């Protein structure tokens, strides 16, 4: 049985004892491989030490090295671009000659993948949440009504990151009827083509062995809104009460942010877990590819439309609208697709002057066409 009771122990206490200092196992356990070693070779020649960033906090970070966790200053790698700041999951080059504590991170290796969202401030700034991730676990609570649109939004960001998404439906013990549970899983699978959907219970341990097998050997990031059961799920995956757990409100299933920083934790069955705070805002950030992946069936239909720039509204020969009329495509899916496309186009246009000009040109053309059609109709009546 998995214990989900609250605990005040910190993730740092767990990670600092997860590997044996003074051996290479500390790095290999964190995901170090021959590819990273080859990329790090120039820094090895400079006498720098490799390490995985396990936590970032106010200009400093904790780095897991072969000698254990060290505290390091990140001021040398703090550019103006918010997407290039050092973050949890990065492989850092640490100066071993720094006097005392902290040492200094001189640079970090190019990221294989990165999970990025737009800030919740309505601006066009991006925020990087985790780096070098293999699996993006989207935690969704079965204690409240499913929000399929939010799941699609998380999946778009996950696909765009380069990681493989995985939807984990938590609190399965609260849905004892197997038929109801199967229908819920089916609903989620319909919104997540190409994505594995698992049901788990951190209370009973149901499904945890399958989840552990999926994420073993790689780096996973745990995502979800507050109240999704992320901290409880993290504890179950870790086999210890590492993350503090707070109760959720019965009325809406929402909870307070019990995780306040992004922490890299070593899983006992192999693999690495990056836990993140519950996300209130999940804004897209240049996620055109990710949106297309989430709505791959709509993109397939769109290739059959008569016009390549079909908006899938009232154009003749629209294969997407035909699929909706035949009942092959849900109207809700099409509405969600349009919404995420518009949002992504807006955020990209905020930073792309050429795209802004193209959008304005398209609006002018559509306005001119509308006026022409209106005048033609008036002329026909006259």
C-alpha cells in the first residue's frame, strides 16, 4: 500500500541520499550517457565538472555531480532571454575551483528537449519549466469532471517540447464502477491520439507498477493543475513521503500549491522525475507543431479540403466540416482546435513582425471579400 499522508521532509533531503557520492553512479542515475559525455568533452578539457541541475532558486541552483549535490551560482549563465536561463533538468558545467559554497555554473549543454509555456501575464514572454525530458506526464484528477480542453492544451505543450506525452488519470479509487471508469478513459483517449492513458490510485497502488515501468530509465516531468494529485502521485512513484500533500476542496477539487519549486528526484525503480508546481495558467508558446499533433485527425481531414487555406467554417469542399456533419469529428474538438490555433498565432505574432503583417493583410482581404459579397447581394436585390 502506498502512503499518501502529509510530510514535511524536503525533496533535497531525498536527492542528497539517492546516490553514492564519489562515484559515477550519481551521474548515470540522473540520466548521464555517452551522448552527454561526448558533448561535455570540451568542458572536461577545461577542468569543469558535469552535473544535473536538480533545483533552481533565486540565482542559485543545486547540482548533482559525481561527488554529490553542490550549491552553485548561476550568474554566469543568466541571459536576457528567459528561455535561456538555467533550469531544472539542465546538464551544467560546474567550476570545481570555486572558493567555498556556492561554486559557479559556467555554462550548460544544449537541451535535447524543453518544456516551455507562455507566462500568465498575457505577455509574449516564454517560461521554461523543465529541460531534457523524455516523458511529459499530464496528471488529471478523476475526483472532478474532466476538462478535455485543458488536457488538449497540456498535450500541445508536451508534444511541442519534444517529449512523449502520457496522461495519468489519478484518484481512480474514487470511480469504483469499472464501466464508468472505462468511459472516462475512452473520452480522454479520444482527445489524445498517439498518447498512452493510464489510470492510477496512489492510495491503493493500482496502476503504479505500469507507470513505473513506462518512466524507468528516462527523465519525466510531472504536470497538472493544483488538486490533480501530483504531489501524492510523486510520493507514490518515489516510494516515500518526499513531497508535502495538502487536501483538496470537495466542492471543486482544487488545492493549494504544495510544490513551489521544480525539483529533480531519482526514482527507486530507475529514471528521474521532475515535479512542478500546479499550473494555474497553461498558455501556449509557439506550439504550432504540438497543436497539430494533438488534433492530428483534423489535420488529416484538412489535407482533403478544396482550398489549402480553408478556415473550416463555411467554405465549399471543406473536408473537416463534412467530417463533423457525418459525425466522424466532434464539434467540440473542432472548436478547441480553432481556439488553440488562434491563441498560438496571437502569441507568435507578438514577437514576429512579418507574421503580424500577414495577419493584418489576411484580415483586410477577408474584410474586402465580405464587403464585396454584401454589395453583390444588395445589387442582386436592386
